[in-house]
C-alpha cells in the first residue's frame, strides 16, 4: 500500500493542471473537503490541497507537459538528472527537462514509449505528499496502456520496479512495488487501455462512500466515465472527469 515513507520509484506526489485554477479549487474542495493553500505569485499561485493540514495533492495553473487539463503522477527519484538520461536511453520522451522548484525540490516530466505522461520528484524541503490512503487522499495509481506486458521493461529499467501478477477474477493484475520495498509496499497497477483511448496514469482517491462521492461530483460538474462498481477484495470504485476533463478515480476500499 502507499505510505509517506517514500522509496525511490514510489508515487510521491500528484497534481492537476487547470485552465481555471479557482474553478478547480472550488470543485475539488467541494468534492473531497480539501483546504487549498496558495504558494503565492512567486510560485504562479500553485495550490497545496490539504486535509487536516497535511498535503494530499496540488493544483497547477499551467498545463506543462500535459495535453490539456490532466492529473500527473510523480515518482520519487534521488537524482532527477540521472534518471532523465536513463529514461531517454530506455525510449522515453522528455517533456520538461529537470528544473528546480525553489526551496522545494527538483522535477522533470516525461512520456513513456506508449505516450503516458508521468513525472519524477527529487525531494528537497518537500519530501512528498503528507497524507495517503486516508479519506480524501491518494490511495492508488494505475497505468492504462495498450500493451501492459510490453511496457514493463521500460519502467523496470527506469525505476527497478518489482511487478507481480496477482489473480483478479478470471484474469491477473500486474501490481507494482518499489525495488527497495517489501510485500506491503505495492502502490500501483497496470491495466489494459480500451481501444481509442490514449495511454495515461490515473490517480485513485480514497473516499468514505463511493456512491455519495459520485453523486456529489456530478452536482459539482464532474462527468462519470464509469459508474460505481464493486471489485471483490478491493472495494467500490468509480471513474470521473472534472469540469475540465482531468480524469481520476474514487474508491472506498474494502480492506
């Protein structure tokens, strides 16, 4: 499961780009009960979204390295410059070369060989999210890709991930853990992309009541991409898009 003890290669940050940050703030604070704190004009009014004073996500006024409004998953990297070279050598594309966020850390953004965007975070003062797996915070991330088996080699060469196929119904589900983690460190999965869709990473946010959150989201302007469904042993989940089309999932975990 996700923790805030961030190991190299583990998801450590998530933010959404928006053409209208104020509207996005209103949507997400209304949906999840977040408080939004602006970092000020010197940081382009980037918002830290918080639950009980602990940061659970960010809202960015720019769509850097993204096609329109989208959620971006960041993975912990001890050295953003070194891993950039590794990503290029493995067949990835650099969307934003490594740069410093003054006083906070260093980041870079990429696309994997299938076209899914992701980022890396080299921690400075900001180590990562302050809360995960609790209500209103990030609980899981998932890669949607046209060739789940074929993409493994890229990410394993970049992050050293361990990927284990776990049974799920009549199929298997590839579960990702950081190289330095143990059997309790699983933090992400890989799913088959539907025909006609574009590859992407998707964040799941934990909520107390999936159905109630979906209903509230619709009232706030969300679009339901897939209605609430129950997955045995996992929980009840639904797939949404915010008012600007950024996709995310909500889940009420059963464990």
